[in-house]
């Protein structure tokens, strides 16, 4: 695996794409909110998620992570790893409220905020509203304000592109700050295991290990033809990432694609009356989220997952947006009626509103900058 010429104009594009980017990631966000609101839980291993036999961890505290617990782990597995694990059901309305509070802090420094979820976001502070000029100083101020105003801690990464800023925010968790300055990106990326790269999951890392690729440095040693032969459409991303190159802009006002709720059941059910009760609860939760987000959509989709993990979906699109909760409820139940009686029991029920009328992504004008004009 030898290095050959890079994709065209890599170096020129990298130079013109330098910006001041901050990635802020709240530390064990949901679990930390629970510990903040219930002081008796502080310092204890807690998990947010379903505690039933089919429950799944949404997240867990750092005390629980010491036992090997992690997000998306079955609750039964987490309980075996940590017999003293304390479960709390998710309180998404509270998490959303805190997230909005944190978002308002971001917007005091820049209008260019791209939320990735309730607990993390990219900020472009190349031109900040307060004229501070230093991305590092802005990150410090934001973390201090989050702590003072919410009682929670956040980790931040500061760099000249999104890929590196996100890597950096994970470097010194929890409650940490890491800065990757212009000229340091390639060395930083090449010193990391490829599993840390966004988009490379366990299977991808296993495939790479079979090819002798375990670090960013190993990836750098691969030419683009080799990567395209083994990784197809992902090859160009891998080639650039190993060199610390990322040309994506922070996209402020990124529109959500859908609003929905899914529930994994404690036990499989096939009874129509039982499913209607589950669906009624899901409709309540989903409509609350729809109202909070101010979303208006035209398509309602029902999702059912069977015990063997096969899926059944039904959708209905209207010529105009769903006008009320009553209409949303009627469509949801009509979709369920279409599939009853069920051929086999169901383990998960979900309902989603999509085709939102605000589905658009607002881009930002790329501002070229030389390395010397970026005092981090």
C-alpha cells in the first residue's frame, strides 16, 4: 500500500477552507440532567432508558461507563455488568428545554450553529458576534456559561474544520477542551485508531484491521486506488480524513427531516386493542414533540417491528400539512387498522410525521482564509 498522488486540488482546497470551528458535546447529557435534578444520584452509576427485559440504554453516567455500560446496550446486559445500576426513564421534554437553553448561549457568539442532536453542535466562529477573535477563548467562555447557567459540563474541540473539531471534543472528556491548530491536523488524525473516525463502526474497523489498517497513519499509507477498490464511495472521505482534511461547512438552520416516536414493548403483542393503546400513547408523545418543534408535515408513517426484526410500514401523504392532533391521531389509527389482524406479534411500534414544510438546508458562504489570519 503505497502513497501516490492525492485527489486533485486537495492542498489548495484545504488552505481555502480553513475556518475557526468549535464542536461542543455535553457530557453524558441525559444522565447528567438526571443527576443534577436528583442530587442523591450524583456519583452513582445511572442509566437513562428502559429497565424492562427489552429495554435499551439511551445513555449512562460516567460512573456506569466504568463498568463497561454504554449507549444502545441492552438493559439486561448493562445490569449484569453493573448490578447496582440505577435506571431512570427518559424525560425528553426536560432535555429539550435544557438543549434550547444551551443553544441560546451558542447564539450569543455566532449565528452559525449546526445542531447535530440535543447534546452536541458545531459552531463557526470565524467571525464571532462579540469580536473576540479567538476560538479557544470563545470555547472557554461557552463552557463556563453552560456550567454556570445549567449546572452541567460540556467538552469542546476547537480546530479549523468539522472533522478535527469533533475528534478534539472527545479527546479530553469529560469536562475537557482540546485544540488542534492549523498545521497539526494530519499528525493528530494519523495518531488515532481508525475506530475514532466518524462513520467507521465496529464492522468497518474489523474490515480495516484485516487489511492492516488500524490507525490514521496506516490509512495515510494507502493510495486512493486501493481505498476505492476496498471501500467504494467512502474512499475519498477516508483519504481526506487521514490527512485531517474536511471541506464541509457548518450549516446553520439545518432542518429536521421528521418528528416521531418509537417504543420497544416489554413483550411482543399482536392484539389489536393492545396495539391501539400503545399507539395512543405514542401519538400523545409525538404530537407534543411536533408542537414544541413547530413542525408542519404532510406524511404520517406507521412502523411495526416483529420479533424476528423484520419491519412493516404504512404511510399516508396528504396534499396539505396535517392540521391538528385529531387528524394526526385519525391517520395513525387508520394506518394500524390497515395491517390488522397481524400475521405475527410486534416488538416495536413507531409513528412519524415527515415531508416537513421547512425541509431546507441553509448554507453559509465559505470565507477563504490563510493560516496566518486565524489566531486560534
